[in-house]
């Protein structure tokens, strides 16, 4: 007997469930990212479709310092499947919280 769920299984009527929204994908991915790394995402700074999934950019605080403007931040790229489950992630860069990108 077929059933439908968030992983894209076929429903009883033979139809795939509707695709998840970006917000739904991001919630699943952020929950898994915290579980894998122990890092708490500060902001999702980018998202784009990538094949059959998504590629997300997430900024996290890697090292809290006082004052907060001297904390060390990092940007991670998280690649997910279409259900938001992480298939890979990597740190792209580290920077001080008070740093800005060159124009």
C-alpha cells in the first residue's frame, strides 16, 4: 500500500506529493545542521535550486567574543535533497562579525 510523506513517496492515488517550499526545506536543513555541527545559524544569506535539491548559504557564530563585534563568524554552504535533508556541507569562509565584504 503506497503512502505519502515529506520524503516524496508516492501517494495512494499514484501522485507525488507537492514539492516543499524553500521555507520548509530550510527548516529541515537548519535542524539537521545544528544536530551535525552544534552551531546555531544566525542567518540564511542565500538559497538557490541545485539539481534535485537546494544549495543554502548560512552564517553562524563560531567563536563568541566580547565585544560581540569581534566574534568570529563563518559562512557554510549546505546542499540538500528536495526534502531538505543535508547531503553535504562545508565552511566557505571565516570573518570577524564587524567585517564587510569589499564592494
